[in-house]
């Protein structure tokens, strides 16, 4: 350690100081550091002497420190700031201040100085600088102009701050508004049609110290006209001036789109009127309805756009339709679309009307139902005519069916005239009768070309019991579920049943007991018919031609025919059509 000219007492005082203190020679080479410094850096005095202490200075700040020292003279205070590492490796900003040390004889001994922690100040300055940068960026990038406007008591107006987008957005040079202005001067930049409204709004905001909001057209230096929207809040300064802080944004596109929406709305309204479509809007809170001109005309109400009570519209609805309409309307309030057809009693008499609506919750929290109505009176008249025509066609179809049945009767009569020709004729008669009976079950109310097969089975069994089993000890019993079949299936199946049953009936004339015929299943496209008796084994048909007929018909409709002898001695024939049927002969 070099010899110091200071007294021991002086050095002791430096060493006891709670702040970081140092001594250097005239060339800024360190010759002493107090204990507070050494405690902070965690290094020894020997390590810090000379330029050793600079190892603790942040590398990015060292050149700045040397620059300050290079231009200092030996008579002035030197000040520099840099980051100094503490004993834990943390960096803290320090303000390095040194004053010249002059000895008693007037010679320059060097500098005495301190290092004061200014980290908090630097962080605050950085934050303020960042904030100013962000605000400036916001102002420069804001899609409009941010301004401060001062209204002086003598009527002068000035803009001490006007962000730099005015010339780009509105073609107004910044120097045109940089100095004090009068209202007459400002009026040159505002469209004549908007000036009075702008002034009135500003005066009201100034008197009440409330926010100014307004729109108007600005005229640029090049004669261009732009719609702008301005919003600003006034406050009274202590010196009496009125200070306004606000912004201006370009509203030209908004107004252009608004004009376009008005044009589209006018065209839509015209189209809906030509098409005979009206609109309505129902406010659930106020129970008020706003109907279009066409809607009000349908309901016999004044053709204005003013909202009117819901009950005014309900009163025009036919009393017989009100309850149903109320139910549908309540369903629509749950959020689903709802539609209804009803009659209204307007000035032009009773008309049929169709209405469709949907409920929506708007951004303001209100719940509205929006809908459309149109006159369907002509359609209803056409539907009524079609219903009448359908009834006429049904009557004609019944008459045709009756005539076809009569034709079958004629065929049967002719065949009976040839009854003495042999058994083949009788079989033909029975087959034609089966077809005739099935034809009688043709469905007139359902799908065309279908027959009620269950009803046919019941009638067929009754006929067999009344004819073939007359004066015999055999009893015919039948059960049949509901079953509708296409004629392409029903006719072959009916003939198969007829052949098998006639074969069973034709067995021993003296036989006794029951013949059971059941149509037991007719679901999911599957039909199951079971014929059961105790007449003993026998042929499937009465003749070879009958067998060939059964086989051909079975293959035609894909039916399965099985004959089994049950443990109780019964013979059981099962005919399966549809699911589960097999074509194995």
C-alpha cells in the first residue's frame, strides 16, 4: 500500500463511513478503499488498488467510465455511473463522484470520492423511458390522432400535442394546427353542413364538463373530404384554461358502409314487399312488437314502423288459432326456431298467414324474437282443392275395385257353369276365389299395391269352415296378427296356403278334430304361418299340378315350407316368408 499524505485520523474517519469511499491519485489510480467498499465487493484492499477495482465494473460500462475520466481536469468534480458487482455476484448501479484533494501547499494529491447506489433511480428512469417509448409508439401507430386541446378564456384554441398521423389520415399538415387558432380558423377545416352541430356539442361538453362525442366531415388541404369521429374529455386547469384530451379516428368507411347498408335494406324491403313477405321483431321485456308495413297491412293495423303492444297483433288472429299460436310461441322462446300457420282477420277479410321466427339474446342482454310472415291464402285454397280431388280419386278407386271384384265373380260364374268337366275345374275355382278374396283386402288408404294379409287369412278360414267343412266333424280355427304385404308376395302366399289347406281338408271324410291356422308373426319383414291338425300324414297338395304350383310359388317369393310330426301326433305345416326363409326346396 503506498504512503498516503492523509493523517491517520482522516483515514480512520473514511474507514468508519457507512458509504462506499475511495481515494485515488491525480491519474485516477486507486490508492485507498474504506471498509464499506471492501465489504460490498468482498475483495481485499490489495486486490482493489490501482486498476484492480475495475474488475468489478460491468464490461459494458467500463468504456464509458474511461471516457469520463479522460476529459476531466484536476480542478473539477468528476461524475460517472456504472454497474458494480457485489460480493454475491449481483450488479448494482453506482454513481461515482470524485473531488480533487488539494494539499496544504496547493499541490494536487488526487481525488476523494464516493459510490452511491442509484439502482432504484436508474430502474425508475428506464421504466419511465420505456413507458414514454410505448406511449409514443401507440400514438404513432394509433389508427387516428391523439391530441391535447387547450381552450383559453379569451377564445384562443391550441393543440400542444397532436400525434403525427393527421397529415397522413386527413391531409392536414401539422404546422397548420401547431399554433394558436380561433374558431373561425378551425371552421375552415370543418364541412359547412356539420359545423353548427360540432360547435353545439363542444359548447355543451364545456359547460357540463362531460365527454364530447361527435362526427363530422374534415376538409383537407387538397380539398378531400373525410368523415371523422372525435371523442375528448374536458377538465378545468387551475389557470382557467379548459384542457381536452381525446382522439380522432377516420369514420369514412363506416359512413360508406352505413350508406351501403341503407341501400341494401331499401332493396331488401322492396323485394320483400314485392314477394309478399313481412317482418316483425318482438321485445320480450317490453312486450312490444315492431312490424314492417306489409306485416301491419296483413293484420289490419296502421302501416307505420312504430312499436305497438303484442296484444294488438293477437287481437287480429282468428280466435280458433290463438291457443295453438301461443303454444308455438312459448316453444320458440326457448331458443328453437318456431313456425305456425294461422288466420288473421284484417281489413280485406280473413287471410291465411304463415310465420317463422327465432329468438336471440343480443349483446345488450335483451331477448328478442325476429320473424317473417307471408300470405299463404292462395296456397291454402290450392291445398283444399287437392284434398277434394284426392277424395274424388278415392271414390273412383273404390268404384274400380268394386268393378274388378264383379269381374272375378263373372269368371267364377263361368267356371261353375263348367263344373261337370272334372276336378281340375274345381281347383281352378278355389284358386280364383283365393285371389278374389285377397284382392278384396287391397289397401285404399295406405300405400298402393298392398293388401291386408291378416284380414285375408281370417276371412279365408271362415269361408273354408262355411263351405268345405260344412256337415263334417272338423272344426276350423284361425288367429291372425296384423300384416300388410305387397301383392307380389301376398298372391303367391295366399295360393300356397289355399293348396295346402285344401289338401288337408280333402283327407278322410270321416276325420274329426280341429284344423288350426295361425298367422303368428309379422314383424321386421318376417311372416310365419302355421297349419296344425291331427288328420295324419298326407300329401302337400291334392295333385301333381298343385305340387308344382306350390314349388313354383315358393321359389318365386323365397318362402320356406316345412312339415313335421309333433310328439303329440299332430301334423304341422310351417310357411316362413322373409327373414329365416331358405331356398333349399
